[in-house]
C-alpha cells in the first residue's frame, strides 16, 4: 500500500512539533499518511522541494526562512497567500504547486477560540514585517480590530506590508498604520511578536509602555525560544501566551487542505501541552 507523504521544511527544524501533531491528527481522523521534518540548506529550498515531489510527496509545511520562496515557487496561489506574498503550505498535484497560507487563520483561531480574546474592536500591535507577520496581517484584519500598528526595525518593510493590506483594512473599517520601532508609542490590547528575536535569543523589541493592563502578549514562538518574551509580559502585568496553539491550529488548516477533514485541534493542543510539560 502506498502511504501519502508530507513533511515540514525549514532551517532550523529539529525543534518542530509538526510531525507529532500531524501523526495525531491522522490517528484521530482515521487517515493514513507519513509526515516527517527536513532540514534544508539556506540556499537549497527549490532543489529540496523538487526532490520531495520526485519521492512522491503530496504536500509540505514551510517554516522560517523559506516562506517567501515557497510563495514564489507556486504555480497556483490562494488569495491569502497572494496577499501575504508568503506561504507556509504547499500542495503538489498533477504537476502543479499550490501555495496557501494558514498562519493567520491559526493565530486568530488560537487567540479567539483557545485564549478567549475577541479581537473585534481591539487595538493590536504586530511586531515584525517578515514572512510571519505577512502571513497573519490579512486574517487579523478580517477579525475587525479597531486598530493595527505594524512596527519593524526597518520602517520601509512595515510600510510596504501595510500598503499591500490597505484596501482590506478599509473594507474592515480598521485603522492600519506602520511605525518604526524607535519611538513607538501607544498602549495596545493585544501585542503579537512575529519577529525572530525569540528564536535568536534577542531582547524584547518594544517597551513595556505599549502594554495595557491585562493585555494579551503573544509570541509566535513556543518552548524555550518564547520564554524571554513571555517572562517580560508577565512581569509587566500582561497575559502571556506562546505560539503553540497557533502551531496546532495552522496545522489543522493544512490538514484540512490536504485531506479534506478538519481534525480536533483543541484536543491535540491540550495533549501536546501536557506532553511537553
């Protein structure tokens, strides 16, 4: 019997929980598949995808730093991946490469369903303007917050990202601004760290004055990589949350794309948190 092949590609990749998550999804939904993880050379993404397709691979998740390359490689692109210009999901079918982006749906789902924070009418700060931020800004806007500020060390990158989403922001009646990290002002209900600062062991990129009392401070990373940001948030009276729920929820969206079945993501998140302590 031929077993359908899937994987996650990235650099680094050893820390990834995606194989466990998808194996559990398959078990709970009665699907038969094999899902692995592949460390990809920084200059070797396209050959790695080609090799995986040649092996019979049917789809893969893409993590840092290849999300922009994944979108550029696609022959067909979903609306949300097109808006993000970044992809975390590729599907291989009949010689075509289909790109999608489930990061934003995963983030919003975790914040609203799992954390119980309604984004409608809130003030949101999105830190970063790379592939991770690009993937979530559209779905964040669809949740209809009152305001989103995108801040980045390079203001031009934040401004470009904001400009690409300006029409959607207008339709959602959400104020959308780009601001340099230096001199950032304002207090926010929700702060989302979409930078690699946690992964690289860097400091928290914004001042504590950006936090409203009881604000949700969310780091897209999870595990030891997120601890610095989460500790900072707790020390300043915020509700700290890591990106493990986002990981599970975006994986559930990917699984739905590939298999046509929505897995029980909340159950798997509960199990995963218990497993990693």
